[in-house]
C-alpha cells in the first residue's frame, strides 16, 4: 500500500510541476471556492448599499423635513434655516460620541481603514465596525455632511466580506480577496459601476493581479450590480445622452483640463491634512472635533443649500449644463471648504461623490472658456480627472466616468485628461488622500506593481549541482575530522544512504551538538540525522523556497527529484537572490546601441 501511495504522490508532483511550468499563472482549486463565496459576498454588499441608502434617506427626512420617510432627497431642498443650521451640529455630535464610545475606526472615509486591515491586520475587521460605520455615515451624511455614501459602503462591504471569511478556515490572502470583494461590490452596488469597481481592486486594494483574486472580486461586483437593478433602480446614475465629436484640438484641451484637475486635486488633498493637523492642535478631545467641523457645514448650507448632502442631483445638473457662471463658482468654493473642514475633523463619510461634484464644477467653469461645440464634454473630463488626481487611480477613473454616464464617445479624451491629472498628482504629492492617513500612523504602502523575479525563476536555474556528499555509514567522529576540519570546503553536506538517496543535510552546529551529547562520536550519521529533511523541487519558484528557508531558519536546502530522495543539487540563500541581478541590469544599467559604438553606464532607476 505504501508503494502505491508513494507512486501516486510522485505522479501527482510530476503532473503539478509540468502544469505549473507550462502555465502563465499558478491556478488553484481555491479559485473555485472563493468564487462561490464571492457570490454570497456580492449579495451581502448589495443589501448593505441598499440599507445605507435608506438610512441616509430616513435621517435626511427626519433632520430637514421632520417627517418619517426613507426617500432619498436633497437636504437643502425646502428646508428651514434652523434645520440647516442645527442638523449638521447634531450629526457631528452624534458621530463624535459613537467614535468615542463605540469604535474610533469609524472615523474617516473608509478606504484607508480597509487598506490598513488588508495590509497590517491580516484582513480582519470587527463586527462593531461593520455596524457602527454605516450608522455613523448615515447620520453624518443625512444631517447635511457633504460626503458620498460610497466610502462607508466600501468599508462596510469589506467588513462583511472579512467577517464572512472569518467563519471558514482561510488563509490571510483568501480573507483579503473576500474583504476586497465585499468592498468593491459595495461600490458597484452604489454607482452601478462593476467594471470600475473591479479595477479599483486591481489598482488599489489587491496589491496583485492574479486570477485567484481578480476572478472572485469581479464575480462579487457583477452580482452586486445585478441586484442593484431591483434594489436601487436600473440605468446610469448620471446618463449623458450626447455624442461628442473629438478632434485634434480637443486632445490638447483635454490635457489642459487634466492639468488643472491635477492642481486642484493636489490643493484639496493638502488642505484636508492641513485641517486635520489643525484639529490635532486643538485643546479639546477628538470626540468634539466633528461637532466643530459641522459648524462649517451649517454656515455653508446657509450660503448655498445645494452643497449639503451627497449632491447627486447637483452633479447631474453640472454634467448636463444646467448650472453655469457664478452659481458654479459659489458652489465649488462652499463645497470645497465644507468638505475639507468636515472631513479633516474626523467624521464619517465618503470622498467619491464630493470629488465628482467638484470635478464637474471645474469642468463647468472651463466650458465657459474653452472653445468648441461640446461644452458638456469638459465637466465629464474634469470629473474623471479629479478622481484620477486625488485617488491616483487613472484607469478606474476612466471606466468610472464611462459607467456613470454610459457615454463612450469621450473615452479617448478621458484617457488624456485622467492620465495628465494622475501625472501631475504623482509629481506634486508624495502620497494620495487614501494612503496619507496610513502613512501618518507610521505604516507605509508601496503601490507599484512589478514582476517578482524570485517568483518567476525556477530553482533548477540557480541551484548548485557540484556537491560533495557524505555517506550515512560514516560515524560522527569521522565526519568531524574529515569534513569539518581546518580545511573545511563547504558549510554543510548532504548525507546519503547506500543507494544515493538523501537522508538529510548536516552542518558544523549539528556535529558539535552530537559530540556534546556523545563525546565518543561513534554513532552512525544515518542514525542521528533524521529522515525528514526540508527539500525543494527543481521546478519550484525561488520565492516559495526562499519563504521555506526563512520559516525553517535554514541557510541552504537540498533539491530533490519527484520521489523526494534523488539528490539533484543544493540551493543557498545567496543562490535564491541571483534572479535580482536581472533587476540591476534592467533598471540601473543604461546602454546605447546606435551611434559611436555600444556603450553602457550605471544610472538611477528613473522613477
């Protein structure tokens, strides 16, 4: 029976090695498991979005109209001055109390908290956060806070995915996939943008581009979007039924549009954290900060009531040209100050909707100056560019603008404006509004995707095949004298049996320990080395073997055949780092092939 089992295991290992060595990716059965779980996560995220929307509607109607209704209405419409002044103050006070006596993780717009859970807390989120975050957001937004519902929904959906994953035996990476699936499905259910939500996962939350994570996330997003049709209504959120004629001059103006959006994005991000720093200097407990920040909302609401709340109706009017001139300028100034001050105070609310409105407002002002037959084009371009500049998600922003309006005719110039804004933001700001808060907590996020040389280099390409083996029949004393004397050639030696099969690897520390236990050193190596060596297979990646070496605290690992006995070579920690020589050649060495002969020089990495 043991012979049959060993034969089957060898066949399986050979099939696995052949499959992986011929594949672009490393598929796993866990993809199917996570995809099925993602369906349930998408359903939960859709209902979270629905419940939060209705909660915001209820709070808005109670605060500004003193009526019990779940309808989603504009806060400033037909509201009294007293309601506009008092409602934000009450909301700020309640959010501060909930953060102080509930959980301070409900503060902020949600995405940085999701990032922190993914990277630094093994993708675990608390039940308390999943309950308090949407409740606090409904209070903050429903009482006039100039925020969107998407940030809290993203965090709450992520919490639901994380909690669902914690019910099963999953790895941290698998929980991450479910957390991200819930977060992005919440965004898809909010805006009806499943493709942009999936891109958000790729550009921001997953920190990898692999089938094991992108497939479940995409499934959750499309499930949530499908349910949105019945829960929140079908169709585009901001339908724009016009066809834009894009000519060569339009591309140049789109670049200018992106440049201005990048400058505004940089300014707003800097102001948010300047205001946050100012709140930290106040001689009062942070519980009171949302109440103080809400004063700006009350004043702004009196000046321009349409700046209160989510503002989807205002975004629609900006995109369709129903607001112009001084009305746009007043709206942008008031909305910007309200948003910057209230968000900097640490209240609960999202950033996407305010950025959409401010970007569309900037485009409305540009439409008054830019020439051309399509004045509605610039609010659309600026809206996407503002997202790309503030959040540093260029492709998500492009697809987001496309799915929000269902207008594909602006796609080429959206690429220009969003890429330009993204470039301006990268050059002017060290971090985005999403990562700055995490960095201020002493945690760093590296968002560049590169090919991991260790992962894509097989051990057989770096292992050493010239080895000196030690027979297992040798005694410990003979081993010490013949192999670990003054002229020691290697730091460790593989021990083999009479048939050449690997028994284990022995080093000087092992010899010293054995001689301390038995000074005579008469014991045979075959009797003391043990029979379960840590080994590597030739087609394994250097990354997986390097991780194994780190976990087992080994400096070298023997490489064996599929039967796990035939010794093929040895790989050291230095060998496992050899693939990084390609990094130096590709990133540091500059070469010229045309001109006065081939030449090369070392330089910086050009980033």
